[in-house]
């Protein structure tokens, strides 16, 4: 005997589920920023990853994965295309040869610098659509979760 979920429950989840709403919004934002970053050949995920690498000290793979809330396998896969393009270098840690350190190359820093004005413009447009108060409330709410 198969059980079915009533349509009312489907609507309840659609209208109330924070996880679903966040996933849908994240996908729409990702597509929006992917389109914006096309002129510099980056995706929104690559931009975020590279921005996290733009630090005085090259982070370890595990540190970066934790910061980006990604598992190490997913992060390693994301890094491969940036490595192939010569934007990122993955090397062994000097003190612990098992650990991997990540850093931007000169070309990576130039690409990231070219992407920042695109991010600023797209982000300003998005905030204008949301209103400053709504955008700030959303940021505060998301920080509480993550």
C-alpha cells in the first residue's frame, strides 16, 4: 500500500520551509552572479573561493572548506578548474607536508581584481531591488544560521 503526501502538505512545505526558500533564492542568486561574472570567466562560486584565498597567509584546504561551509572533496573539485587556468596554486604546507596550502597566482589576483567592480555593481543593483533595510535584515538572519 503506497502512501501519498496530501497536496496541502506540499503547499505547507512550499510556503513555510526555510531550507527550500533559501535553496531557491541561492540558486537564483547564483545564476544572476554567474551571468555577471561571465566577462572575467568566473562563476559566483569561483569568485567567492578566490576572495577567500585573497589573504596574507595562504589557508589550508581544511580551513578554507570550513570557512566556505564546503566539504573537502567538493572544494578540491572546485579548485581543479582554477588550478588548470593558472589562477590558484595548491601546494604542500612547509611544516606539515600532508596539509595543502592554497594561494592565488598573479593572474588569479588580476582576475579577482577585475571581478570586484562587477560584484559591486551587481550587488548594488540587488540591494536596490531589496531595499537597504531588507538586505541588512537578510544578512543578519543568514549570519545567525551560518
